[in-house]
C-alpha cells in the first residue's frame, strides 16, 4: 500500500512551487475573484481510509462536475432512453462549441459537453417534481451531507452572461430535442453548475461510481452496468477536447469543472478530488491535472 499522505504532501509542495498556475475562469464573472492559490486534494480508498491536504475542506463551485451527477440521476430515472437523445462519443471540441450540434441535427455528442448536459437538465426538469430542490437533495443524499447548497450569485452571474448556453438550448429546441421551455431548463442547469462542494464532499458523492453503483450510505443508486457506462464516459469525454490527454497522462475516468475541481476514480480502489482554480487553455485545472498525473505515476494506481 503506497504512503498516500506523504505522496499528497509532495504533490502539494510541487503545486506551491509551480511557476504557471493557469488562470481563473472569468467568463462567469462571479468566479473571477477566486484566489488562484487555493489548492486542495482529498482521497478516499474503497476500504474507507481518508486522506486530505491543503484546502480540501473549502467549498468551491463544482460547475461541470455536476454533469456527472445529473447524468446519474437521469439514468436512474429513464434508463436507456437517455441515449435516444444524446450520443456517447468524444467531441474533440471545446465544451461550449455549437457547430457540431448543428451538423449532427441537434443530437449532442455526449452528456458532458454543454449541449448534452442541457438535454440531461431537460430530462430532469421533466421527471422531477421540484427539479432544483430534488436534485440538490439527491446530491446531499449521495454525499451523506445536508450542508450542500447552490451559490445563487454564481447561478445568476452565469444566467446573465450565458449567451452560448442560451444559443445551445435554442438550437436544441429547434431540433425538437428540448421538451421544456429554454428559460426553465437553463435555470435548472445554471443552478446545478452553481452547487458548491468541498473536495471531501465530492469524493464522497462520487463513491458510488467506484463502488458498482452503491453509495456511501449503502444504498443502490445505479446498477453496476450503469456505473460502468458513466465511468467509460468520464474516461472518454470528461475533459472536453483534452480527454485524450487526461487518459494519456493520468489514466483514470474523471470530470473537470471550470471552478477548478477535478474528480477522478479507480473503480474498486479509490476516489480522488483536486481543487486548483487556475485553468489551462482547454478549461481544465492546470495544477489539478498535474497533481493527478503525479499521483497515478507515484502510486502506480491507474486503470492501465
Ligand atoms: N456552467 C459552465 C458553463 O455552462 C460549466 C462549464 C464547465 O465547468 O466546464 O459554461
């Protein structure tokens, strides 16, 4: 068994010394004032040991990491019908690119690019009684922690600047791949992205994906094949047009968000969450990717 705590300490030191920390997302104005020097990692092994370093207990905006939990909820609600409206291929393009959606007749490439996540949001709006409240409760329940909330200022900030997301939703609507009103679906989507969680909470929330669909509280949230599918999608599509690079360097299923978080996991082994708000040019956390590369190299624990 590797000495996880010492490995995390070395990784933290390397992050502190890094000359280039990337840059904080500014296209959502409310995210622009986050201190770039935040850095945290939380690791939980499947046998129940926890390790944390740095700012692993500070809440941050989970942004696109929420797309994985939204997909899990949609699959639990409508199962295979999910795939009638969304494909499962990497896009090879930025998360908010629209051209492919037009060429491919309103069927998003995968559930983790924005257009795909907006279709998932539409599914949840159709199938949940109180969509925002029910989804938040789902995340709280997965985590076993009621102390998780939306940051309303972030949701609002994204709403007033989310022109490309409005364009994507309207395009989906024109192809009849959006059943609810654009405003309603996006209001849900902006809130799901504006959930704030710590590294430790995210690690707990994602436990079910490393544990064949059964969550921390020992409840079955997805079937084993469904958990397998989500992990496959995280590996191939979790990092937008840098998914290949993440698989190449890190070798784990994972998902990033423009708040600077990354959750990655090795089924039946561990879940790890990093937070470093500076992003690289592809919108993924610069130091988070480096940290995970260092982690799987030092521990030799990856899927490959
Ligand atoms: N809420 C963000 C957006 O729709 C999510 C992007 C991300 O985290 O990659 O632009």
